[in-house]
C-alpha cells in the first residue's frame, strides 16, 4: 500500500528528498509520517502530518527536515537538508489508511539513508 523511494548516500551537509506514495483501494488517508531506525536503535518518529495540515518534528531534525504531502497524489515527502552522520538510518513511511471499510495503520518497505564522507 505504501511505496517509499529516494534514499541513498550523501555527504554531510547534503540533501535528499524521500517520497512515499500510497496506492490501492484507498478511500481516505489521515496521518502520514516518516520514522527511522538506526543500527542498534529503536525506530523513532521523524515527522508527521495530518490531513488537516498539523505538522510535528522530532527535535533533532527541526529546522533541517520538512515534511509535506500532496493529497491529490496520496503522497508524502520528506525534504532533508543539512544532513548529519547521525541521520543515517532506514527511513520508513507510515500512514493511517481507510481501506476496505475500516482504518488501518500501514508501513512502507523502508529506504536507506547513509550520510558519510
């Protein structure tokens, strides 16, 4: 239901843009967000946005990352600027989708972001 893309290798200070598209028999989407999991660490919320436009960020990415969504395309984006080695992780998109007559929480497959010189 969720397909993420856009990860890769970038030098410190560089930028990447992640995309995540929801597809299938989706009638509505509420919260869309991005999580990340670094090696040896728990998965953590990076940023999330509601359908109404309420946005929140994890403290360490505030001011560097920007989450946005295109409701017409059922897509959420994460623009990541001034990347740091500590941002290295697998990034997962997550969304609350109305599918088959009920709400469910779905995960994308993850995309690896590596920040290294």
